[in-house]
């Protein structure tokens, strides 16, 4: 992959990561409470999408998943201790890690599909 196309491939991951940081660390919090467990669904998506796009852009799976999975509990501690209008919730961290796993799985499957049929299988 050329450096120019690599940059474009990383753009969605960077945008998703910026959105995640705003959603997770905004002092007032961002919605998701309009239906039961909506907040947990938001957590799944804001952690899953950066992982999905990073792995889809062919960043190494293990470092991406490790960093994002470690960020999950750290973000809840920061919310609970440093953001006065927010609270840390262990179940949000569980939803975050679930999003990381789902994003990694979806990107891995998508990369396999994009690579085409495996001629060595036959």
C-alpha cells in the first residue's frame, strides 16, 4: 500500500478515534439514554468503530486491540475521578471491551473477504 493510500485508509480510524475521545471525555456526556441500555450501545460503537477501521486499514491487530482494551477501564476511572459531571461505570468498561472485540472480529472478517478466495484451501 502506498503512503498516500495508507493515509486515506487510516482517515476513518482517526475520525472514529476523535469521535470516541469527544464522546468519552466530554464533560457533559453524550446521549444514548433515550432507550434502555442505549448508553451501553454507544460505548460498544465508540470503541468498536476505531478498532474496525484501524484493523481494516491493516494496522497490526494485537497492538490495536491491546491499546483499546486497556483504554476502556482507564476511561471509566478518568470519568469517575477527574470529570465532575461524569461517573465511572464498570459496565461501561465491559461494553467498551465488547466493542473492541466486535470491531476486531468484523474487520478481520472483512479483510479476509476483501482478500478474495484462498486458493490454497483446495
